[in-house]
C-alpha cells in the first residue's frame, strides 16, 4: 500500500463521486420524465420550484431539491438572483420531443428497469444460466421502444433500406413480402409498413406481450398491410420473403446462426435480402474502450449476453463487431455479406445468396 500513487487514488475517488451523481441523476431524470416535469419546463422560460410544482401537481419542496440536482448535473440552468430554473431548448428537444432523433428519455426508463432486476442479474452472473428477455421488468420493453424509435424514424426508410441493393425499388413497386424478426413492440415493422404500403409486412417475436403491444399500435395507425405473430427466429412461418430484417436483436439470440439459416430458407431464392442492424462496434475490444463502448458493454453484460445464455446460445454480445457477425451469417449459407451503411450508433449489414 505504501507504493500507491495518492494522486491517482484521488482521481479515482473523484471519478467514483461523478459516477454516484450520474447514477442518482439518471433516476431523478426518469422521475422527471414520468411526472412530466421536463415537458412542463419546455419553452416556459424561468420557473420557480413552486411554479413548476403547481404546473405538475407535485410537492414544491421535493421539486426544489429535484431542480437543484438537475442544475448540478447540467440538465437545467439556475438563476441565483431570482431563484429560478430554466430548461434550455436544446435539452428540451432531447428530453421531451419523442419525434426528434436526439430524444433520449426512453433510455432512462430502460435503465431503471435494470435496477429493478438487480437480483435476477446477480444470480445470472453467478450461475451462468442467463436471463431471458421476457424475464425483465416491463420498463425494459417500453424504454427500449422509446429509445430506439427516434433513431429508426430518422434512418430506417431514409438511409438504411435505400442503402440495400435493389430492395427499396421492390418494396415500392412490387407486392413484396417482409419479415421483421425480433420486432419487439413493432416500431421498425410499423415504419416499414407505413413507408411501403404496397408491401406485406409481418412482425415476429417470441415475446407474446410485445406482440400484443405491437398489434395495438398497428391498429392505432390503421395499417392494413401489417400482421404480427408470436414466433421464434428459427421457426417463423412463411416463404418467398423479399426482405428479412433483424433490428438490434441478432446478437441477443440463443441461436443466431440458426436464425440466419431459417432466414435463408424463407427468402426468395434469387433476389431475397437479409438486413441486420446492430450496435456500432469495432472488431477489436481495445478499439471499443470508449464512452459508447462502455454503454454497450455494460448493457450487454446485463441484458444481451444473459439473454443468449438463457437459450444456451453463443452470447455474441452487443459489441460482437462486423467480423463475428459476418462469420455467423456466412456459416448459415449466405455468400455475400457487406456493411451497407452506418451511423454513430449502428452498423447496417446486408447479406444475400
């Protein structure tokens, strides 16, 4: 212990204190989202705690403390002269506008779900038997939908599908068939159905509550070209699909190679395309040791890897990278595999015969 570098020790303690604030700050941000505090502040200018409490039906003394915490975290600004707080427009966009690509509030809901599941996660770490996606708190399913949706809205039909060879033209002009596998709450499925009304879209997921949720959302949209069914990635029905998609789920699966093989069997023999959207990752671990990699490795250790292990799978993980994904897909019989496009958060792959 005598050889310890005190400066490094103090630096680490300071880092830990920042982590405590970030963790607790995430919880109070979720509270603000649930109670509509951010929406009440958006565009309202300077507000006192009492004014915000009155707008939201909350307790002014607790709101005062909440605002101070948000000011300390840089989410709101504080005016000490008037004892008022302001939510900057840029922050409001990210915290309240569900149609903005910058919307982040959904992540906080999914994050809170993982704290609710802490004992299950600890047990999974100990026994290695994993933890199924459907065994998590429902906040995870809802938060994941809210978090992924803005990114899908911004990219799915504007850049991702157009980046695939010849696919968009078939979806627009032909009676194309699409299987969206592991569709969850159906955000991606519904977006495809709305963008390409001539196509027939079927969303599949093994999690029945998510399928029921997706059906209700499709009904709200009044879509006639969409269907949702409970099915696994390795046995969903149908054939002659023009496009089979996996959005942010392939690395979670218990049998990703089997899912790819089944996709190959169900695609049109000469023109079918497999599309995979995966978290952004470099192939070497050392190249992923950055803030984004930390987010992905962390969620992978408590959601993605346990989900795959729960089905005795290979546990690809959220940072599998292009090389390993390509190896898995090609082992299923696909001969062509390429990176079609990417964003700071995603890699979009295309596989064909």
